[in-house]
């Protein structure tokens, strides 16, 4: 009881300190005196949990990335509701640790930390080289399956983070319900939604602000010219409008970028960073090097080796000097101790609109269908014991 009270007190203290940090982050006092203390805390925490590869360079990379992540959240002044979701439900909750231990005792390895779910293939755009080959097809994930998967992730794995992708997630409709209903039904889970941004208006942004458990990552290809070359004419203005609306509602948002041979230089330029992060208020960026899958596979879009090195150098400059969370999945492998797919302890799975389950978004071979597993009386854990998934994991 005594110990429990101490934990509760500590949690209250940390949560209030972080809330003070969020509300005072733009003040000189915070930047000069308080942030160095936060930085020291991050440094110590990273050293204590070094991961499987405890090389000094790897620990240093992790420190700079986490520092940029914290700083990015503080810089944009996330709403207190969103801060509460991150602080109390993610950082301070012991649910994941408890469920992980239970799962490990039963199966002998760590459960997945999250799932990426594409509930609909439909999209209102037709981008060149779209990884999901999105179009007007009606294929959609049954809402009951969608919501059950998120509940089981939490109940069995203690995983309360889901990435929602597409097609365009905001086009998903099942018996009148959409993705916003999913976010509302799971208030203690956090959702990162990749979206083209064109369907975000005042009403949608207002709901996101009210829920406080969703952060949209809006796709851009660079500035106006490059964005419209790949996404279509007129799309840039709609994206910028969405970002301004999100900022007005204090919804923490980021950008999602596919690095190609044509935009590799622009997406790490000062002009790009100043515009999206400085002027429009994006908090973070996820960068994916173009993969030749999906629509009209085009090898000419693949970045060259020199461009990949350039992206690596410039992205670390942005992270270290400007303290912006600019995560390049391909170049920042050491931060996540390598590939994050299902082929490792923890890892993740990808669920598509037909209920097929893949080890990774970029690995187009499904070994299972969750609808069929559910129909046979199984659950999410039965996925992990399939031969392919066990084999790549252990
Ligand atoms: S890349 Fe995204 S926005 Fe473009 S067509 Fe594909 S799903 Fe739609």
C-alpha cells in the first residue's frame, strides 16, 4: 500500500512537471533553465535502457532523437488533452510493462508494440507511385473487426498505439461510422493517422481537438511544385489550409514525406523546414524512401545512394541543431535497433482493408486473415503463433 502510494505520488509529480513544461515551453525561463534539466533526464534514461545494441553511437542517436521528439512537442505547444494522452496514458502507464511480462511468460518473446491498420483502400487522390495503389474500390474493413483489434492489442499486449493508414482514412465508412468513431471509442489509445489532409475541415479538426488522442501526419512531397507534381493540381492549397485549421484547433500534427530522386534535396532544405515547421507549425516528420510497390511501380523514383547519404547527413543536422523530430525510417535504423517489422521481438503487424495481416506495410505477403481467425474462434494472439510469424520472430 505504502509502495503504491509512493508510485501514485511520483506519477502525479512527473505528470504535473510535464504539464508545467508544456505550458511554459515557449518562455525564456524554460528554455534557459528547465530544458537542460529535461535533457539530462533524457540522457540518463537512454543510458539506462540502451537496447540490444549498446554502442555509444547508437545511444547518442537515441538521445538526440528523443530530445528532438520532446522539444518538438513543447515547441508547438500541444493541447493539454493531447499532452495528457501522451503523459498519463503512454509515459506513466504501467499497462504495457505488465502485459508484456504476462505475454513473455506465456509465449517466450515480447508482444508487438503497435499495429498499422489501413481500413479502406479508397482515396480521393491518385498520387504517382502510391504504395497502396489506392483507387475508388469499395474494399473496407468491417468496423467490428477494426474496433476489436484495437481492444485486443490493448488487452493482450498492453499496446495502446495504432497507426492508421490508407487509402485515405477519412474516407472510411462502415454503417455510417468512420475513423473518428474509432478514436472516440478508444480514448486511452493514441492514433497516428497518415492522411492526404484534403478532408480536414473545421469540423474534423474540432473533433480531433476534443478527443485529444489523434495526431494526423499529412503527406507532402516538398513545396508546392513538387507536391502537386506527384499529388495533383490544387492539392497544395488544400493541404496548407488543413494545416492552418489544425494549428488553430491546437491539434498536434506532422508531415509524412516519401523521399524520391526528385525531392531528396528539397525536403531537407532550410526553405522546407522553415516553412512547414516554423511557419505552419508541424511538430514532426516521418520520411520513407520510395519503395517500388503499389501503383505504376517506377524505379526512376528511387533515391540514389548519394541522395540517401545526403538525407542521412541533413536529417541528423535538423534533429541535432534545430531539435526537430525528423525521422527517416531508412536512415535512422540504429534509433529503433533495426527494422521495426514483425520479424523481431516486439515489432508490429500490418492489417489491410480485406483483413489480411502482413509482417510489414512494405512486405506484400499476408500469412493470415484476422477475419478468418475470428470466425474460427481465435483472437489476435493466434496471429503470432502462425509458422511464418514465429519463424521470422525467433
Ligand atoms: S499516396 Fe496517399 S493520398 Fe496519394 S493516392 Fe495513395 S493513399 Fe491517396
